[in-house]
C-alpha cells in the first residue's frame, strides 16, 4: 500500500478530534480531566499513522487496524520506531494482546493505551538505556490481568494503571524510584505488591485497592522513602506492613480505613521521623502499634476511631507533642508518654473509656482541654517528677478523670518528701542533728515529734535552703520519733508520716 502524506492544519485537526481523543490535563479529586491535543504532519502506512522526529526516527501516533493481537513493529517504512505517541491506541475496543520487542523504544506516551477495555495481555521488551512510560499509559484497561514490562523505566507516572480493575499483582523493579499520584488507584483486584529497592510513593498511589492484602519485600529490601497522602487509603484487605524499611515519612491518611490491619510494628523503621494527620485513623481491627525512637512528629487524629487498639509503645525520645485527638476513641488500657513530650493537646485521649493508667513524664508542661475527657476508667496516674512539678502543669478544662485519679510519684532524681540521711548526737549538750534530702518546690521545712499518740509540730520555719536541724537540749536516755515535713504550694506534706519517721535516743 502506497504512503499518503496527510498535512493537517491546526484548525482541521481540532475539527476532527472526537470526544474520545482527550488526555488528562489535571486531576480534580480522583477524576482525570481531559484537555485536547494538537496534531502535526503525519504519515499513514498500513495499520499505523506516524510522525517523523527530528532525529529521523518515528513516533506512532495512531493505530488504524482492527486486529485483536498487535505486535508493534520495530520499523515502519524503513524508519526505526522509538516512540509510541500520546493516545496512540487510546479507546481501542478490539485489542486483547499487545507486544513489542524493540531495543530502540524510548517512550510509551501519555494515555497510549488508555481505555483499551478488551486488552488483557501486555508484553514489552527493550534494552534501551531508558524507556519512559507516560501518565495514564494503561489507565482504565479494565481487562488487563497480565503485564510484563521488561524495559528500563525508573518511574511509574501519574495514573499509569489507574482503574485497571483486573490486574492481580505487580512487581516494582529496583530501578523504580517513584510511583506517581493515583498510579494504581482503583485497581480493585490487585492482591499483591512486590517491591525491590528504594521507592517514593505518591498521593493516592494505591487508593482504595480494596483487595490488596500483601506488600512483599524482595530480599528484605523494600526500602520505601516516602509514602504520600492517602497512598494506601481504603486498602481494606491489607493486614500488615513490611517489618523493615528506610521510610522517612508517612503522609496524611496514608493508611486510613485499612480495616484489616491488625498490627503495626515500626520499631525497625529507624529513619522514620514523621507520621501525618489521620495516618491510621479508622483502622478498626488494629490492636498493637510500636514506634521507633527516631519519630519526631505525630499527626492529629493518627489513630482516631481505632477501637481495637489496646497496646501502644511510643519509644521516641524526640517527640515533643501528643497532638489533638491522636488516640481518641481507641481501646488502650495503659499508656506511657515518653520523656521529652511537653504538650498533650486537646482531646488527645478523648473517650478512651478503657484507659485505666497513664504515665506522665516530668517534661510535660501543658495538657489541653479534654485531653483525657470522658476517660471514665482512668484511676491511676504515675508522674515521673515531683509533686511541685506536677502542680506547675497547665491543665485545660474537662480533665476531671485525670485530676481525680490517684497519683503515684516516680521520681529518681529528687524526693517527693524529705528523707533523713544522717543523724548526729552531741552527748555533751544532749542534742541531735538531722540532715535530709531537699524537695523540689519546698517553701520551708518543719520538724514534727510523735507525742502522746499524735504528731506535734515543734519547728516549722526552717528555710527551704537549709536541710539540717539541731535540736535544743533534751533529757538524756529519752527516745523520740521524729519526722521532717516540707511545705509545697502552701500545704504541708503529711503523707506516710509513720513510715518516714526516724527514732532518736538522746545521749
């Protein structure tokens, strides 16, 4: 068949472009919005329309045939095919299989096979140093269930396989450094992803892949770098994540509504610093969450509505804030907030009705409104500081569950009351001298003596800077039970006096 050169002006091209020949220009929500393209001088040869490129090679711009099985030629009219152009096969309903073995292929264009709804099998082989695959290249190929791309590509672009609803699995090669926005969004049949190497995952990359149950690490090398917002949102069959990763950030809602996720063990994610808002919200079967020491930022509502969540190990020494509603309406029973946290934001543990015990670090300075609101089972608070330090914390409104709980002080660096460390006697003047440990926040100290069945204060104006006391002259041979008390925030600490007392016998 002889060649026929078709020279088209921009006006005539726009006149004949049908409604189907559109390509995405932007993404609004999860829908690709089309924008028209223009055509340049083209050549029709057999089943193909092509245009010649500046280097003498050609780009296929349109497939004109009706065959169900298509093998893309290496050459047309003696000219080497290096590109499959934008939309070249778009909307073709006849093709069920396409293959290409071409070491010169450098580009599969945007939306090249988009909406080829009968296409089931794709096999591409190329030894070209790099072959780019354009955005939306196989989008909405709803019958595609077998794909082999043995070409050197380093990115899966925006929407490349979006809504390929028959695709069962995908292997991400080690060369792939980026998976773009919505790349596999709506691939509702995909069950398994296999990763090899370091990869950044874009927004909504696997959004609502509802049958995705396994993310496999090849040779334990699934080193995700970043996981974007909503990347795995709604993957309702995903039950666990790889046990090790070089991951640095997890975006907003990245794993939100992953309702089969039962365990989150990130303790080997040693580079993880940031987890975004709602990252694991509404993971209703999640029971355990373990974090690495490297974590510096936890997002708002991170685990909100994770009703089954009972055990959390927040090991980070760099975290400064428990953010708003981070653990709201979870099933946690006991929680230890790590040292270094200064702020517990509003509603952080709101409606944690199974929470019975919380351990607060002495670094905390602010507890927001309703941080522990409606924690109806909270009975015990362990504070890793002194009574004076606890009293200095700014506590917001609606935290009666916290303020009404029994408090245990667990402070290794300072006593919560004076502890007598030494007793000296002066037999010449029949006196004794006490020395005790200081108490943070003490306004002054006092000495009480047990007489006639009750404690009586003998001296109460010992300066806070003074931790010794010398008695007046007393009767030799007589014994006394003595205790040192501290006045903090205007109140004398009189707890456990009998256990704190020392017995002195006058010499």
